[in-house]
């Protein structure tokens, strides 16, 4: 009888059956319609503490995108026997069946960042036969499972920051289109983070610390890596041993360049912020705004060397007005540390 | 000549291809009616994501409030309201997203609704093929204000754009703005109390006709700007429009190119080539009824041509104009022409000595044919720089006879099926 009910449930809801154990549910991941509950995919052996199931590998990025100070847990899954192929500049070419998993979370107190963590949402970027697809799941109050939110959601989140101050925001879970608003490369849905320069760093795996590219190669996740030494890398934004220009450009690369590039959603602006962009006007140096509207703040140029306060780039990063702010999505707070870094860089520009 | 016909034929061919896709989708059409009594924001956004291609999404009569941007990425969708004064999507309380509605999919038709008070742009379509905005209203209800969103209707990097019967009011940049696009029709629309009423920027093949632009800072602007993926705007026809009483002080945030537009500009062509302006009525524009100018700012882009070339202005009707010029019209034109500023002014910027002396090469010239009594000035800015003692201007309209090749009207696939 129970089995019959399960079958019926499956038939009725199409894709909402929850499986406690077993491998990652490849078939469900390839389904056109998303599952209603995150647990149905069986990506985690213990979802509430983000323990990945077999085949799901954790990773992180040298310089993450700023999302209202959220902590992020990233995982990659590829079906048994398949692997991604290396690209020096762009996101790797992932096989069909790949899932990139990103969970957004806040510790109650950032002074104890591993304690009392609240999971907020888990986003799946799934490589299906027709292309990449994205879905967001919002964690329930009990933190036992997460529910699909097709149209996105706004929910209150608060925490204590490093200085002991309480911060409260209306956290925005994006809908599928908003995901694509950034995840677009040459008009197709595409991953952003897993590029060689972002992954080329050490990660504390359960078996010990290892360079992520090295791990991916040795675990059979990645093909075609020349040698790790030849792979590009970027500095962390707070690594003061690295030149400030490199840190600033790395920050712009991960926070802006998915849109601000010729092949991205902000191509119309002519402002391109990829790490390798060498044309000074193109990365904003004394570049006039186009269609910026009141985003220009009455200023004449994107970047005025030596003068961050006259630079539109700073004006837009230092705002939370939806008609002005950049990035357009993904934050409701100003990233003070990012703004400071870019101001310092512009102050030193000649 | 041949080129023009080839392009027109190409446009038609594209049209036919598009039609063959549209019809099967229509046949499979599916109606999704939004229930106006529930959470419309969530219901509408879900419909915009989950709709099957070929669907029509119906939004009922009523005023609905949104806190976030809406977006559509499914092709072959119609979104229909009960009318531009009946179905009102209000974004006055919007806290996230830089436009009211963003469209990123092909073959989309939006009709009969209003979008009000977005902090950013009203409705944007980016990188799409075949998009129609019909009988829509985009308005900032407090009237002109520097904090209003930049653009009302904003298709960019798109092909086959139809804007028909739109009303746009209060945009702090351009009410109707078509940027870096191709094959465009803007018609039967009304742009009022915007900085720029209608602006076609860095675009190819546009027909802008039978529109009314009034009480804007500038009525109709045809611009081309440097440092953009698509430059060299060309093949634009502006005809049978009324651009009258554009008397709104410029309220654009400085830094933007439209921030330089003088209050009281009728029609303005800046850079671009192959532009035909005819059958329009321009009147009660205090700076100038008709301006033809080069891109005025410094730029760093070897591929950009700042000059207006092969422009033909003819058979327009001019009323009062140029009696109280603003901004550059006051700073640069009035000292040379006195008041009132002539009906048609060309800054006379050309590329080099010989062009300054003899006029631009055949094929790059400015041509004017207007009825007796129409006033004109070529300010001869470049000649003035070369021989400042000969600081004359040329007011003789007969030196600018001739015409440009006429091209076929723009044909759009979405027009053919209606």
C-alpha cells in the first residue's frame, strides 16, 4: 500500500519523490520540470549540514561574487565516467548531466563563522540536453529540506557581523530568468565561476589540502589541463602582497564581467571588465557612459584616474537604489570592502 | 541603389522565415489567464517562466503592485492586458531589479497594459529577434523628475522591433529608446515630458513615423555614439511626425548624452548616415526645430565616424522655433546666427580642409529641399577653425540641393501576420 502511494505520488507530482539514500538521481536531474523538493535529487547524504553524496565534490573560488556577505558552499557533480574539458579563459566545458550546486548560508554570528549556520537557499545549475537550466530551492525553517521557488522569493535574514553589529536584510532568491540575467554567455545559459583562474587555488579536502585543478584532474573530473603551473590565477581581494591593479581587476572580473563583456548581457554598454581586457577605454578608463540614465550620477566618466569620487563605477557600486546600483541583482547591501578596494585602485591610477 | 534593394529583399526573406516559425506556435496557442485577486507578482512571474512557447498570458484589469523586476525568457509569447489605462503594473514600490519587465526571448508581443513608476527602465528587450510593443503606456506619474527611470520602452541589440501606439511619459533619458538594433518601426506613438521623446541610437534601418513628440526637452533624436559594439547608425527615415512644443527643461542626470540636448529641440540628427527627414511638423521649439550635428565630445575610438553624412531633409512644415535657445544652441549657434535660430541648422563639421572648402564628398552631403521661406544655416564650424577671419555662415539653402536614394519601407514579420 505504501509503495502504491509512493508510485501515485510520483505519478501525480511528476518529480517530487524524496529518496533518503542511494546515488544522485541522474534521471530526475535531466527531467524537464524541476523537483519540488531539493532532497529528491539525492545530492546530499546529510542535507542539513551539506554533507555531499558520492560523486558531489566541494570547491570554492579564489575571489567570490559578493552576495550580501552570504557564505557559499559549492559542489560539482558529473555523471559517472564523464568529465569536463579545460579552457584557459572561459568556464570549463561540462558534460551533459553536470550539476553545479551552490548553497547560500549565514552563520548567526560572523565572529563564529562555523557555528549556528542558517541555510537560506540552494541553487542548481543543471546541464541538460537542451542546455543549462537553473532552479532555486529555499530551505525550510527546520532546515531539513528546501522547496522549489520558480518565481523567486524575498525573505528576511539577519546576522551579527564581524564587528558585533546586527545586520538585517531582505534576502532575494532569484528566479530562473534572473539567474540567466547573469549566467549568459553568447546568448546561452552558462556557468560563470568554474574557470581556471578562479579554481586555481588550494582547497581543504577531507583527504588533505590540494590545488583544486590538481584534484579535478586526479579525480577524473577534468581533461586537458596543460600543467597547473601554466594555468592562470588571480589574487584574493585582501591579499596585500599582490598588486592592487590585479586585485581590483580580479574583483571586477568575478563581480561584473559575466555581464560586462562583449558576449554577455551588458554588451550594450561597451564597458567590458574581464580580467584579460587590455583596452583602457573598454575597461572604463575615461570612458563615457552609455544608456546609464541616472546611474551616471551626473558624472562624466566610468573611471577617472586618481579620482574615485568622480568615477561612475564607484557611484554605482556604492548605491542600493535599483535604478542606479551595480550589479543589478544579487545584493541589497553595499560591499564596503569591495568599494574600498576599487577606490584605492582608482586613486592610484594615472 | 543595388545595395538598398538587396537589403530590403534580405529583410523580406528574414520576414518569411520568421513567419514560418510563428504560425505553428500560434496554432498551438495556449491561454494563461492571471488571477488578479491573488499574489499577482508571483503568479505573473511564474507564468512568464513556465509558459510554453506559443502561449498568451492575459493580465486582467486592475492596478497591480510589484517589488521586483519581471522577466520573460520564453519565445513566442504574447502578453496582453485589458488596455493601457485598465491593466496597470505599478513599480512604485520596487526594491530590486533595474527595469519593470525584461524580455530576452524572440517573437514576443506585448499589448494593452501600462507600466508605471519604475526606479529604473520601464520595459527592456535585450538581444531579441521580433519584439512588439503595442498600445502600451509607460509613465512616471509624478511627471518629469531627475529620479525617474531612464528609458520607457528600451529595445537594445534587437532585430525586427515594432513600437506601435505607445504612450511614454516622464523618462529621465528617452521615452522610446531603440539602441544598437536593426529593422525598426516606431509609429503612432506619443512621447511626452521625457528628456528625449524618441531616440534611435546606433541603429540600422528604422522608420519613425506618425508619432507625436511634445513637451519633451528634445522631440526626436537620431544619434550615434562611440565605443559601442554596434556603431555607424544608418538608413533611418523620420517622417510624418509632429515634434512640437518641446519645452521641458532638461532633467537628465549629467554625463549622459541626452543631458546635452537643448530644451526646445524638434528633430536632431547627430552623426549617422543615410537619414531622410520628411513630412514632419516642427513648431514651438525654442532652441531649434531641426538640428544636424556631429558628435560633439572627445572620444577614443578609431572606428567611430562622428559626422552626419548623406542626410536629406525635405517637405517638412516649420512653425515658430529658435527664439530662446538653451545649452549648446545658445552657446554656439546663437552667437553665429542671432535670433531666431533658423529652422534648420547644420554645424558644418566635416573631415578636413577640402571638405571644409568645397563641402563633403558626393554621397556624404547634406541635402535640403523645403518650401520658400524656410530658414537655414550652415555654421561652417570646421572652416571657421581653419580660417577664423572668414567667420561666415552659409544661409543659402539652394547650395544644398540634391537628394539621397530612397529606400523601401521597413517590413517586419510581426506586421505581416496581423
